[in-house]
């Protein structure tokens, strides 16, 4: 952290005052709320979150200190403000993977090169030595993603030694199609969350939440049973007739 990048004490103080003012506005909006989805409360909440985040960043940059609170988010998108009848769409996809089995990945890449000696790695900076595909994860990933479509990799990821992480797909609306090559250098920089028509998320955290809900439901069901009875799993020996 360089001295030149540090904010002044006055800037930190101003950010703190902004948080205080945002707190007052939020409380006033809550006190006057007209219903569960009052837009004034929603706006005040977002303003408070932004002010708190700004203060936290400046406090850390100036004094290497953090605040003891965090504004939670529910992962939802803001209200849609795009065109009612969009004439163009963009589909934004992110899929995360981890390399779970390096030897399997290297072996698959070697196999691809054996079947197609002219194959070239697609990863940036990995075109130089195709001969090293059996020892370079960097080159192997380039060969893999150069050979297969992303959807095929997603469906066969275990075969390639990869483990799935979170993934998301956003469908966004546009007023008109982009010019050819217009956004290729920075494809995700101008994404407007308020123009997202729909989104589809996949995460193991959802599975954990579902499992916890199922456990809670089972606990509630067991509590409702008369003393001496219990719920048995379908495959429990001795439960059939």
C-alpha cells in the first residue's frame, strides 16, 4: 500500500459522515414503509450498503483497519429496466472448474494430440510447445478447450479430470445488436444487471441448503410422532411386509 494511494483523513471522515446520514435515511424509510416491498426502503438499503462499503475501503487504505459489520446481500438482481420488447440478446456464461486429477487431464490432452497431431492449444501463451502437453497443465487445458465445445466439457468434466464449481448464465436485453467485434476485447465490462431478463445459477451451496431443509423437515416429523415410534428409511432392513 503506497502513501500516494492513501486517502486523506478528511476523506475518511467524510465517508464516515456519509454512513451516518445513510443510516438515518434508512431508519426513516423503514419507519415510514408502506409495505413489505416498499421501494423507498430498498433504495435506502442500497445507499447504506454503498456508503458502508466506501467507508470500509477508505478506512482500510488509510489506517489498515476494517469495520465490524457487513451488509448482507440476497443474491437477487435489481428490478428490470430494459426494453419491454428487446430486439437483441446477450447470453453471458461463467463456469468454474478446479483441476481435480492432473494425471487424467494430462493423459486426455496427450490422447487428443495423438489423434490430431495438428491440434493447437487455445489458451493464451500456450501455443509454443505442443510436445510438452503431457507435462504442462497450462498447455493441456489449452488443448482441451481448443478441441471441445464448452457444453461438452461441462457434461464430461470428470472424464477430463476437472471438478465443477459454481456456474451461472445471464440473459440480458439490448436495444439493438452490437457491431461485429465491438465488445470482444472486454466482453463483460458493460453488463447492466437491470437489463437481465433471467438468470440460472448452479452451486453446491443450494444442495447444502436443500439438505438442511430436509433434515429440519425430518426432525419436525419425528417430533410429531407418538413416543416410541420413529421414521425408518425405505431401505432399512426389516421394514417390508
